[in-house]
């Protein structure tokens, strides 16, 4: 698909999800939602994927090779903790993660968006699904039709600390991912096994499969173009 549209700075461009394998994208388009757990990401060493403090303030994990945490009560040692996690807010849930893009306001932000898109493709895979702004509500509505609770919102990125629910916060170093997170149900903190959900009827009528298109935006420094396609 090829398209062109005139957009204004700050305008929502839609949602993108990236896949390493072509067949995984095909499965998604047919309504198969693959969701990992926060613990999977806490233990992962993959670049861009792993986050030792995913959905929590801090974690210590023996499986990750962390040294035991010395525990004291009123200054007196009482033992060691090999697996420890602290969080604010709700329990862990099944994660379905997307990237949400806004049209930048200037040349620097525009170049950063292009760089971020290329980096995400490199770390998460070249194939992608795209949900237009017009179809975003319907897409979320179909996920909310599942028999579990669903929360969806952009991730807030922090430096040094934060207030709010841990599951919707990540360290600033991950801000290039521009994540829009869909949280489905609840899972145990130590759960590592993924879970799949099925959207009846699939998603091909509202989700585009690796569309090639050109976005033209007006910034303070003139018209700029962003071309999105398979590498």
C-alpha cells in the first residue's frame, strides 16, 4: 500500500508492532495475540528487550546471577534475600507492546523519529503491523472483548524515580521505543511462560501488513518527509 497525507506537528500517527519472523506477523493478523510476562523481560539479556526493572521499582533475581540482597531490621542483619521485587500499584499482567508515534515539531525531532524507527526494527524485527489513528479505537475495542481485564496507555519514561503504577513506567533509556502498552489480566510475579489470546475474526480488516507509505509534515522549518517501509 502506498499513501501520502499532510499532517501537522504533534499529530498522532498510529501504532506499530514489530516482528522478527514473517509467520509471526501472519499469525497476529489472523487474531493471534502473543503476550510475554514482566518476569520474561526482567530475565532477558536481549538488547532492547531485557529490562531488569520491568514493571517494578527494583528487582533482584538469582536466575539472573544477582548477588543476594543483605536484609537488616533496625540495623541488625537478619539474612539474605535471593529473589526480591518492589513495585507501586497493581500486580503483573500479560504484556502486548506497541510503538506509538507522533509527528515531530522540528527537524531534530524528525530525525530522531526516523532513527528510533530504524533502531526498533533492528532490535525487534523488520516486519511490522500498523494501526491507523482511525482504526486505533476499534483495535483496542476488540482486545477489550477478551474475557480478562484490559488496560492500555502510553508508557511514561523516567530518570531517577517516579510516582505512579510501576507497570506503566520504564527507565528513560528505553524512551526511543515510544511504547504504548496493553496489559491483559494478571499473572504471578515469577511467571515466565508466555500466554496467547485469540481475537475472533482476526484483525486484517483494521490492521495493515507492512504498509509502505510516505508522511509529509509541516514543521517550523518547512515540509519534511518520513518514509516507512521494510528495510
